[in-house]
């Protein structure tokens, strides 16, 4: 039986497949309905971005009465006031660096905590997870002061480096690593090998789903991060996309058309990253495929 | 066993080093600052320097009706959202896991898409949906003669936020659970099927136990995240009507940054931390025991 | 399919290249001989773009100075301003609302400008309307340069007025000026056109409680605090009367929709509302609504005396600036003040009467109308705990309008809560003063 045909595990060599099709159809139908519900609001955002501001306010209908590109033109055509390509570049760079940093640093730490016999590792792990429970605003002022001391304010470093301290990745990967059978590591190391070797050649390939998941979240979190870049960056040309886009929203009202079209521009890269990464969250590795 | 060489054993610490360096610099140090600050009465932009008042801030919070009202709003939210998100995400992940690969990619993207949208845009969108007068939902419901005051009636306001949050966050939990499901080796299912176990048995005796660490992660993160809810209520109801949806993090934010009372804000943050820690600990115990 | 390790290293290499390119591009080559003046404000949206144009012009006309403007929405703006203040990175010039200035004054965060105003590059302070100039005064010294005054006024829908027949002899829509005219107009404007039991057009909506109710309470001559700000008088009978009037508009006369059912400003933009009170800064928003035929007028006198809420953007200087920077910053501030007519086009009113008495300002129709109220504008009470007070005010008004409490009960409760805040602060101040040697 091939992995790609695996279903609920009902198939095993020899089972008849007659009861599969109606079951599968129901599942597909339910999922399809749900997907529709989830996607409709997103489609609405995209459609509304093509409406002129005057029409948006009336909320007449879902489809634009008069399709217009004026929102996009205003955003993209004003590089002096709205340096959106610059913001885009900043966001791309920062998010990729954050993702790389998080993937490397967190996976090393999570492996250490999950597998290695370090004294006090339970306490360290608890402390790390505990930091997730503290509301983020409390970090704002002290981190600002630290970054000021380091001279990193108003540079991309102010956003990238502190992101590596987040406990989310460590927690996530730790739980995933716990799920990898220990005997795999023992078996593959009969001739003796280094920890780093085990890590590189066994853990990392086996945790592709986990690493891809974390990669997606790290990228997404960094891409949509608003408060950090807002407070730690001063110059308009260093802004990331969310902060730049917020310039269309005053405290009194929002320029809906511009905001929504900016959202369209902001969302597309993340979608692409997601589609790229999610290919790695494939079906589980078959144990028989590994060398014993 | 061959790994007993000292180098081998202590190389473990090196694994932790990069992360712990960042962790100490950007989490532990600021936390200590916040903890110390919570014992002081300090207003930003004030002619007076910080003044040590011991547990004064904590005392004020625990006797303040605003604090309890905000905490209650948060707890209401948590109780409604955590079971729905976890169970919903689990259901969707299980369903998607049983679908051929081509459709699987599509469904995974579809359910995850809302999570990609930033909170400010999601907020604008759902404010339109929920508007009593001309919102999308009501304009369809009025054909059935129903008119719901989604955001302006106290009994509906929080539920509306919960619904929006479900849409916005279930994809994230689903993706994690799906990855966890993928990690369960086929062999276990095959072996069980050969022994004659049906789908329900396989779920409870193979899937669930092997998924436990990842499931624990999703539940705990869900609790932690929902206790810290802020963006949704801030964007959609601004804490109204009549402060009924003003969650604790919004109150802390206003205290620290609009009322400039940093010490008091820090103390309330630590109180929130205690509440979250207790809830999470309960979850850890409940799930680990079995 | 490559294992993640390879992808990661590929990422990292390409990123390192990109990062280097990015840093090079962003680098400034060589030291700059210009004096840098950082200017922060909360002007996002269209007024931000207006201000940016003025700043650019200044930079062109003054090649020895470079003004760097940074803007973000007001909520986060104040947070960032004081966080920067702690790190000693506050900008040279920044904007504060007159309503918030008390706290900054008390904390010595801003520099007085009397010496600059009286100096060689100074200006005639008599040009400022007195009540506006006094808004930045404390103990005889002035702490900032008012850039503009944004006043609340009456926006009305001319198309709806014509349809309802509220016109003068020439057939032009006639905005109401007294309470009787106001109520009469509302009765004609509130209509259920298609007979479905729901009103299709409303006479009036309340927008932002903070400004709307404050104006009305002032019109009823209500009090808010005792002169030494020691006790809150929000529940004085005049305020209760004013609030009762608003509640009556909703529940007795039914000229105004219940607040839970309506998004008021959007309703006005959609053309469903006849009259709304809002600030002059909403002008740009309305101008985007191409299908709305609207105009502006001074607020009608619904109470006993004319009054209208106002606030100002104040240009402030950081304390401790050294001479060259101070000089450059002041030159910039003066330039903005001299050019405030350009600023006014974005939906503001200049504070200098010389600028208001020009043909150009006269042609800004709506600003001109709103500016008529300057003699009787009212700034909000100057207390350092303005946000907390504002919260109680808004919640109290909300409860009364939604019918949860009667106006008297709501304001009693609000006043009581504010008094608790005052008590707490007085205790804190007392203890702090004891500590001082």
C-alpha cells in the first residue's frame, strides 16, 4: 500500500474498497462547505478593494458596481508619500531573516530540551513556556531601552534579533520532537555519532512537517507584526508594510478603499510562502523506508 | 551505549546556548524590569520619580471593580473559544487527513487563509458583517424577519467576537494538528487494522495517544492566546457596549499607555500571568496524567 | 524535494546578499551638513499628506535644515512619544493636542516658547485669538505654538434639506440656528419612506460623545470641575438637562436612531442623516463621498448660550535643545504657522486672525463657517488625568443614551468614579510632596 493512498487507515492489504466512496464524498462535501464559509470573507476583501471609496460606504452589494483600480493606483503611484515598495522590501527581508533565525535557534534548543539529559531541563522548559503567558505590552518599554543601549533602534536588527527570543517555536518543536520515536535515534547511532549528527541527519528530516509549520507561523507573525516595528523604527522608509499601511487610517476614520487594497498587496506574499512551505507537511514518513 | 563520552554529554548545552542568550537578553531582563516596576507607583510623564509601594498595585487591582469586570470578560471569552477552536480544528484536521493529496493542499490553504489576514483588516471586515443597520449578516437575515444586534447588545457582543475569532484562528490550530497527525507512522494503523480495530478504536488508541503532545500544545497555546485577546475586541467593539467586552489586556494597555500608570499596568500583567499559569497547569496535569 | 536544511542555507545565502544590497542602498554617503529636525505627529490620512507637502517645501526653501517627519495614528503616537522620551530620543518638534497638554506641562517635557516668540524671528501674539493662546498658558508662560484649531460644527445634508422643504426664500437649504428651528427641521427630516416600519432617513445622529455632549453641556452652562480641579461636577443639573435633551431626541421625539442600531458617521456619509455634529477634520472624509451634497454651519444654540467644543494641535519643543537645533526647530515651527492656510485646506482652521481674514480662507466655505464659532469655543477641562476622565464621561453618556440608566444616575455614577480618581491622585501627590526635601 502506498502512502499517497492512505486514508483513515482502513485500507490494509486485501480490504475491499466499496464502502470508501460515499464516505469520501461526504467528507469532501463537508470540507467543501466549510471552505466556502472560510473563504467568502477573504474574497469579499479582495472584491471590495476594487470598489471606489464612495461606493464602499453604501455597502450595496458584494460585487463592485463599478470596478476601479483607483485604490491600487493611489497606493502604488505615490512613491514619495507612500513608499510601498520600500516597505514591501523591508517586510520581506525582515520576515525571512526572522524565519531563518527562529527555525535554526529554536530547533536546536527544542531538541536539547526534549532529548538531552541536562539537569534542570524541566525547569528551564517550564520557564520558557511560562514567558508565553505574560502579556506582550509589558516588554515594550524595557526592550526599547535595551535596544536603545545597543544602538539598534531604527534598524532592522531591532525587529529581527528579539524575535529569536520567542518561546512559541521552542514549545512547538519540543512537543513534536517528543513524538519522534527514540529508538530511531538509538538505532541510527550504533556506530557512535555526534549529537549534531543525529540532529542534522535524523531529527531535521523527520520533522519536516513541524519545521514547515513553525516556518509558516514565524513568517506570518513577523510579516503581520505591528507594534514592534511601530515603536522600534522611526524613519518612514524603514517601516514594514503593516506600519506603513496604517498611515491610511486616522483615529477618526479609515480610508477603506486604500486600506483594503493595501491588504491585498500585503496578503499575497504570505499566501505564497504558505503554499511553498505547506508542501513539506506531507504524509508521515514510513518507518520501513529508513535504513536499519 | 556509546554516547557516554563527556563531550557527547555536554555538547547538549551548546544546543541551548544561542536561544538562551536571546531569551535572557530580550525576555528575562525585560521581565525582571516589569516585575520590579510592579512594586512601584510610577506614572510616565510625571513630575515625580517612581515610588516604592510594595504590593500596593496588586492590592489596588484586586479591589478594583474595573479589574474584575475586565477579567470576567476575558474569562468568558476563553471559556467559549478554547473548546470550540480545539475541537473544531481537530475535526477539520482529521477530515483533511483523509482526503487525497491534491484536495488536501487546497483545503489546508482554504482554512488557513483567514489567519493570514491582519487583524486590522479582519476587524474592518467583521465590523461590516456585524453592523446592525446595513451589515452583511443582517441584510440577509432580514429576509427571514430577524434582526440581530450583533455588537450592541451585551448578550451578543462577546459571542460575536468569539465567532469572528473562530474564523480567524482555527486555521492555525488546524495546521499544527495536521502536522502532528502526519507524524504518526502508518505502520501503527496498519498493525491495528490487521488486529481488527475499527476507526473509532484506532482514533482513541493510536491517534489520540500519539497526538497527545501536539494536542497539549494546541490546547495550552489556545488558552494562553485567548487570555491575551486584545486585537479583536479593540478593533471591533472597542470594549463596548458599556465596557462589557473590555478584556483585561485592553484594560492593562489603557492603564499603562493612556493613563500612564506603568507600575499598576505591570502589576496587572503579572496577575494575568498567574491566572493563565493556573489554567495552563491544570491542562498540563489533566492531559499528562492519562 | 530538498530537505529543509538545504532550503534553509539557500535562504540564508540569498538573504545575506540581499541584506548587503539593502544596507548599501539605505546608507547615507558621507556626513550631512544639514541640521536635522525630527518632527513627529499623528497626522495620518489626507491631512498627513497635506503636511508632508508643506514639510517638503520647507526643506527645499531652507537648504541648511532637514526636517524628517514621522507620523502614525494618534493612539499609538502618544505611546511612542513618551517611550521615546524615556530613552531620551524624543523628537525636536512634536504635536500635542491642547486637551492633553497639562500632563506634559507638569512633567517638564516641553519647553516654553515665550522667549522665541518675543525674539528676532518672533511673531505678534495678538494675532492669536485669546482663548486659543490661553489654552497653552500656565503660570504666565506659554508652552507651545498653536498650529490650528479644530472646532465642532454642524454638517448637514443639503439634498435631504431640499427634499424636506427646509429652505430659505431663495430656495437654498437653511441650517437651523435655535432649538425650535432644530427640532422643527428634525421632524421634517425623519421619514419612513418605504413604509417598512424602519426610518429611512433620520434627522440627527450623535457622533463622538466626547465632543458632542461636551458642546451641548457647555451650551446649557454646565460645570465639570471645581476651579482647583479638586472635585468633579459632571452631575450638575445643567449637564443632566443637556444629556436628557439628547436622550429625548432618541426616545421621546425619535428623531435620532438608538445608538446600538446605527453607525452614525457612516450613516451621514451614506446620505441617510440630515444633521450631524462633527469636527472640521472630517471634511476630507466627506469630500471623498462624491455623491453627498453637504454643507457646514455653526452649531445651533440648543441650550442657553452658544458653545462649541474645540481642540488644537500644538507645536511643542523638546526641552534641552542646544542653540543651533533650537534655532532650526523654531524656524520650522514659525514656517508652519505662517503657512497654516495650506494646512487649513486639509480641513483645519488657522489660529491667526490675520490669516483668517483673507480671501483665500473665505473661499474655504466650510472652514469659514466653522471658524465663526471661535469667539465661544470651549476646550476640554485641563486635567492631567484626561483619559480616565474621558472614559467615565463616555461610558456614562453611553449608559444614558442606551437607556440603561437615567441621565442623572449615569452622570452621578460617572462623577463619583472621577472623584475616586481625583482622591487617588491627590493622595499620590501628597505623599510625593512629603518625600521631597
